[in-house]
C-alpha cells in the first residue's frame, strides 16, 4: 500500500492502488515551497526501498511538529500511511490516511491565482483549485473539494480513499473511515468515495444514488473484499465459519489472501473448541502476514504454548516446534513497549515499572517451570534443554533493546522498544516471506557490527544471537563443564600457532571463552594445576591470553610451590617444567621468570653433583637469562663458563679459542672482578694474539696482547715488568717455537718461520745465533737429500746480527762442495770451479780447499 509516493504494487495482503506525485520524487510539478530536507530524505529512502530509514526521517519531523517547529502536511501523512501498511500496522495506516483527507494546520489560506494548467496533460479545461497534497492544479473534472474545504486532485484522492478503506477493514476501524469519507462522498464528481462509503457504511450513503454500477468498476479483488466484509458483519457464526473455509491446494496459507483478516476469528473458535494445534497453525499463518505486529506475535505465543503444555499433542517434534515458537514470541512480546501499553489501556490502570517487572517475572517463571518439567521428563542434557533456550531468548531480547537504544549505527527498526527479540524469533522471522529474509540478514549484520565495536554489551549480544548462544548462557551461569564438554564433543579443535593474527570463529571462539572462564573459576577455587591446563587448552584453541597473564602467573607459581615447598625431596624437575608451561602462556610475567630461574639453579647444582658439567652450565645459563639479578645464578654461571673455557684451553684447538674468548668476556661482563675468568681470558687472548701474529695481522695481534696484559694483575706469575705487547708476542712465539726436532725438516722450517716473525716484533738476546744454528741443521738435512741449491739459498735468511754462524758457514761450504762434485760429474767444469771457490770462502779448512782432490779427482 503506497500513499502517493511510488508506483502501484501488489501486496500479499491484497491489491493496492497508488501513484507517484511529481514533486515528491524531485519531479516536474510546480511547488511553491520546497519540501524540508528531512522529508526529501524520507522520500529518497522510500524510493530506494530503505523503509526503516524513511520512518526514521519522518519521525524526526513529527518530533519537531510536537515541539511546534514543523507542521505535518498531507504528503507526510500519505507517506506514513504507506509505510505503516508495509509493516502490517493497519491501525496506524488507517489513522494516517484519515489525516490526508481531513483539514490540517498546513492547509493555510486559499490558493492564489492559478499559474499552471491542469495536471492532466490531455485536459484543456480551466483550473479552479490546487491539491493540498501534491500542490498540482486541477480542473473540476480531475479533482474535488470536500465539504470541509479540503482540496485534492483525482489521483491523490483515489489512492487515499482506496487505501483508507482497505486499512479500515483489516484494522476493524470502519466507523472512523466512514466518518472521514462522508465529507467527500457528497462531491459531485467523486463516485469512488461514494461507492466505498456505500460498501462499508450503507446507512451513511443514503441519498447518494445507485452504487451498483460503480462497484463493478472497481478492480475485482477489491470489490470481493468489500463484499466479503459486508457479508461478515451480517452472517451468523456458522455462515462465517463456512466463508473462511481454506482453499484446497493453497501452497502456504489455509486462507485466501483476501480473507486474511478472518484468521483471528477462526483461531479463537478452534482454540475454544480445544483444537489447539489447528488454532496454532492458523495463528502462525496470521503472524506470517504481519510478523512484526506485537498483537500477532502475542497471539501466536499464547497458542503455541497451549499446544506444548495441554498434553493433547502426541507428536514430540510438533510440541518442540510449538515450544520454540512460543518462547521466541513471548520473549519479543515481554520486551515490547506496545504490549505493556495495550495492557495498561485495557486494564485502565497505568503500570508502574515495578508492577510491570513483577508481572513479567511471573510469566517468565511460569513458562520456565513448564519447560523445566518437560526437560526433566524427556531427560534432555542441559545444553539441549528448553529451559536454557528460554534463558537465551530472554537475555538476547533484553540485550538487543539496550544495544539498539545506545547504538551509534542505524538500527534496522526505529521503534526498538517495540521490536526486541532473541535468536529464536529471528529464525522464525526467516520463515516468513521474502521481505523478512533480507531484514534478518540486515539485523545479523547490525549485531555483528555491534559485537565488533568492542563494547561488552555488543559482544555479549553478538554471542547470544549466534548459533552458540546457549553455550554463552551456560558460561554466564557458571556451568563451564557442561559447555566445554558439549563444545568439544561437537567441535574439531584446531591447534593454532601462538601469535596467529586471525582470531577463532564460531564454536571455537566460544570454546576459547569457556576454557578461559573455567580457568578463572579454578584460580578462585585454588585448583592451580587444573587452571593452568585450561589456559593451555584455550591458547591451543586460539584464545588471546594477553589480559589473563596475571592469573596464569599466579596459577603457575602456586602449582609449582606445591611441588617443592615443605617436601623432603623437592621435585625441582617438575617445578621447572610446570613454570615453563606457565611462562609460555605469560611470557612477560617477571615473578614467573624469577622463580623459574631459582628452579634452574637447583637443577644446575644437581647436574654438577652428577658430574655433568655441560648440563649444569646450560641450566645456569637459562637461570641467568630468566633473571640476571639472581646472584646465585650469576656466580654459578661465571664459574661454569670459566671452567668450560679452561677445558678448551687444555685441548688447545685454534678453532675453539674464539668460543672461549666470547664465553669469558660474557663472564667479565657479568662480574668484571672475577679473577679466575680474568686469568683464563688473559691466557686465551695471549694464545690468540700469537696465532694472529703468525697470520700477519700485526695491529690485531698487538691489540689482543695489550688486552691480555690489561687483565693480569701486577705481581702475578704471568706479569713481566717493563715489557710491552711486542716483547710479549716475540717471547711467546719463541716459546711456542721451542723445543724443536733438528732431524725433522718440517719442524725445522716451521720453527725458523716462527722465529722470523718473532724478530719482526722484538729482537731478543741470543735469538740470532739460535736462528743461524737452526738454518745450519736445515742445510745439513737438505744436503743429505741432495737439495744443494735450496740449501745454498738459506744462507740469505741468516740474520746479520748473528755472532756465531760458524756452523751455518760449514754447512753452506758442504753444500757448495756437494754441488761442485755434481757439476763435475755433469761435465760443467766452469761451474764446478766456481763452487770450489765458494767452499774456500765459507770454510777455508774444508778438505777440498786445503789439499785439493785426489789423483782420481778430474777437477785437478
């Protein structure tokens, strides 16, 4: 039913008639006054199908009108009537359409002289008046003026009177409609108003002429509806029963669409006859026709609970369906402002808030008792009980009313106090026809947005309205075990990595909340180990425990203390394992870290007693990482690291020196005065400096030796007064070079090379003579092998400051003599003579130089 705002539509409640006013859609009419912004927005929302938003804008105007800042005109009333019809609120629809036909404050003075032709494009007659609804001009043939001097063009008036009569029939407001139509029925050119008045109130149409021909001009469905109404007011009860017989084969409803208004009468008759299941079915069809009507929901709630509780229905499934419908509708009704206002009107006694709460509690408790008795008889588990479903429905309806009243986003129903419900009613609403399915999705989206807003009210409402609402209610009432058992039985728990950014959803999210809630409860009851286990399970299921670290730490500490306090043999291994579990859940808990460090120290000392130094050192290191202020852990770790470095030094592999240096430097970072570590690090740096010196990195070698000297205390055994790092390197290299095996060519070569490097740092006394002697030995070994050329070249490596090089000269002379003989054998007489002369130079006492060769010596 549309009121001069959009094109004609077919509504399931019957045929409606409407038209589009040009000025209301921003069209081509000539208006003298631009509509208010709020009304323009309402028209736009209606045009785009957002009816709830349209109602919101119109109500803003109505509030302004109540304050005297605006005036409700005929356009406004027509649009409100159309919106009320869409919601199935026929009483309100009738009231608004009456307002379109009666004088209003916005009517103002008579229209000025016409400036435009008749709104009918084909009409050339002179205009005489202007429509008080759409502001278009009309001639005498295309409009009318009532006895109350209200002017309407033909299209606006036709829509208004047709829709008014239909709403009046459905709302049983025929007298009011007839009174509004009477001033129009006398108009000479308005046969429609005359015909409708004759149908609904023949006594008011006396003297207005014959109406039969006019009735035949109506659309057939509308004429049949009016005729049926007239019949229903005169037929006896039996005749009325016959009129409302269902149409065979109707797909949805046992009533024809145009007979829907008979359903309540039919249902009451069936109920009085004790046929509650049939009455419930009729009430359900009536509710489907107007699912947001509080009266229809209340009637369905009452009849559904009768089916559930009267004991005549034998099909358990039907009883359960009736119970769920009854709970859903009762929760909606009890939280509806309209319901309590209607009760107050009928009782003629205003209800105070306390009286209303007392009455509501009484109804709730009576229903709960009936549900509880049935749960007990059917032996239903708690999670599947009807009583729990009732509690969820009530809690969600109450929460929805509060959330809608305080929400920042647009609530799909502006009159939130008249439409608060639970998840069961949403499921029921989904069973209605197409427009309501979209509304259900819109409500679900709004609830999800409210839950994501972060407020506790919104999150609780989202949980209650979700399929897991029953588990949420179990958690709120402290029945954690039942909720967790049911969730784990029906949910495949997905193990999730810690820090997973994606939060758990659906049943797993509720399971996380249930585990955390039970863990808190167990902390309160001092069941520490069980609480920690629940926190672990919650983390494995994906719960974020950031806000629960204090309880986790408390549970871990208390559970750990039970393993070691007041015990003859404390179980430190179990203590450390349990605290590690707690620390994995609460990594920032400092008290957990301190106590875990104590446990690690105890385990380290036990490992020391068992002779496992590596394990002990690892435990002490863990303790220090957890609590660097633990003096016992620091001392134990320093001692263990120093001993480990000393063991490396005993093995003396060069690759291990850096590891020892790093470990000992860490020890001194912890305690710079720890003498064993200082001495051990000085030794390691000393050895490392010598290795680096041999590699040619002089600057690094000198720096390492200087650092090593800085770690030694004056007066210690390794302290040499007056020496610098170069003297230390040279002395160290010499000490590393000796002793040497003079019969091992490789050893001799290495020793000579080391001494050569040492001389680059500092020339030590007597070192040149030692180098010359070693060269002599090497020359001798080379001569034995016939390597005379290399042997002769070694003379160049003899230091010039060598005081005793006689041994080297004799060895070189022997090398020349050997090469002279070889050259003589090769026939190179000239070269042989040159080598003999060299023999004489290096060793004049050589036999070859003093006596010459024998007779067989070809050289002579």
